[in-house]
């Protein structure tokens, strides 16, 4: 395991259980090791589809947008 991954896991350990599970699911998906896709809440489906459409159009958040989002969580 790399030092960066160890650092990331230590940060995740300090998060609430629900957040830990979300990150774990994302990691398993990225590693190609998730057995079954997670069901999408029908209320969130339009947002998910819009996000996929944005990705297809290559409309991604800028580095500044991402930094601003993280700053909101650090408060």
C-alpha cells in the first residue's frame, strides 16, 4: 500500500460511518471490484442523468470550482 493511500484511509477513518461507506463504494467501483451497482433513488435520477450528459459533453468543474466546494466542507 502506498503512503498516499495510507494517508487517505486515515482521513476516511475520521469521517462518519455513512461517509466512509460512500467512499468505500467509490473505491470499489474505481478498482472494478464492486459486485452490484448501487440503486439510484428515483428522486436523484434526473441529476445523475444530467451529470452523465455533462461528462459526455466534457463539461467538468474547474480546479477553482473544486477547491471552493472543498472549502465549504472545511468550515
